[in-house]
């Protein structure tokens, strides 16, 4: 049995970064032999792979005869590196030159056809390593895979994993640029296809097209995965065809965000946050023009889901007119307004009275 540290951990070491995760590949072991050596390991489901978790670390049992053969099955050359227990590095011929030259290149195009998820992983790597460029070989395979039906058959949880990791990357907008530019929206991101179709359709008051405007907004929101996801979903407000008052909830955009998140099997927190980003964006960015009633509706709904600060960040990323201090002051005033004791316990009527009192608290200005 030979055990090697592999993938991102070795890549990050070679780049001089501190690797966040440490994953291992095991060569020459059966499941029974591994469990004898590492009792208490828990087997986890991964399509076509035998993976164990032991003391928080992931061990994949390879069906290859040696580590070099295993590395040839990887996605990108920069991830095709391994380190043994003695600290010796094993890698493909192109791995270290591509790390030096900051290039994302596929190990082999067939590896992407064998596992189409690697298209989304490449987009995620572009977001995590913004200083790396896409090699022509990678661009070609991504274009070739755009109409591959295999993209539709990937397990939703695996696509979700790549999206959530991309939202936590230093340049999350680059994930969106890659899947849009190389037409990888497929069925998973069907609601975002309009960003690719409307390139050149410029966003009012900016010199950016819809795709670039959304991607730059996501980059400004980096550092909080949920906030970045909201920035992505806020783009759906622009594609909504339903007529609605700009100072009210946009149900169609919210529905599109919910459909996309549910298709990806995102956590409930992401589903709710995406709905609110898409449904409230137009209202949030014109907050200074809202009536007291509209302000109360917006802020109380966001506060009920603890999304007021994240939605404020999205509004600031989209519009320079957003005034955080006014937003926060109004929210404090709304939440400090309470029902008088004699108006409590009246069912829906109590809610209507509280809402009216909150309107009136903002009208005092």
C-alpha cells in the first residue's frame, strides 16, 4: 500500500500557499486492506470511486497500478502532482512548467469527457487562481463540451459543490465568465444563459455588458460565499420579463433564482438568499426613492431572514447611490417599533397595526 498527498494540497505547496485541505490517494490496496490499516474509516459515496474519511482527511483508493498512471487521470496539469511520505514530489512533465507559467491546461481532453464535471471544476479553478490563464487546449475542450449531454447527467450535488467553492474563491466572477463564455450554462444554469446572449447589451449608466457587470459585482462581494451567490442571482432581475413596479418585489426573478438553486440542490440558506437578491434588487438600489411602506416591506423581510447586511452589500456593489447609513438607521427604527400591549394577540390585525406603526415611524422624517 502506497499513500500519497495529491491534488490541490501539493499544487498549493508548490505555489508557496498554505493548502486548506489535504487529500490522499491510495495505490495498491483493497478496501479490506485499507480498513485493517485505518480502522474506523468511514466510506462515503463518490460516483465510481472508493473514498474513505479518516480523522477528517479524505483517502481515495485508486484502481491504477502506480502514482504516475493515477496522475494521468487528473483534470488539469497543475493538479497532477503527488507527494509521498518521504517528501518526494511526483508530477507529469507539464505540471511544474504550467505552475511556473500560471497556465490552466487539461491533462488530456478525454478526461473531461470521462467526467464532464471537470468543466465546472476548471471554471472554479479559474476563480480560485485568477492569475492563471486558460491554455488554448482548455478553451478548446470547454467549447467542445458545451453541447455534451454528459453535462446534464452530472449529479446535482457535485455541481453544487463546485459552485459553492467558486463562490468562496478570490475572483468568483471568473467562474461566471467561464461558464458563460464557453456556453456551459446547459441545464444547470439555464437562467443565466441570457448573460451570454446579451453580451454587448450594456447596462444603463455603465460601460459594462450584463455579464461583465454581474461578474465584477461578484468579485466586489468576495469573502462571503452566500453574499457572492446573492450577487450572482441578482443578475436574474435583468432577465425578468414580467412587468412590475421597480419599488416592489419581483416574483418572476425570485422564482428563477429559486428554480436554479433547487436544481443544484443548494442549501436552504442559499435558496432563500438567492430569491431575495433577485426579488428585491431593483427595490434595494432605489431605496432613497421608496415610500415608507416599501422600505418597511423590504427591510422587515430581509431582517426576518438575517439578510439585511448581505443585501445591502449587494446593493452597494450594484449602485453607488446606495446609502448604507440611511438603510441601517431606518432598520433600527423599524425594529425598535413595538406593538402596544392592548394591540397584541389580535391575530392578523396585530400584524397590520404593527406594519402601520412602522410606516409612521419612518414618516417622521
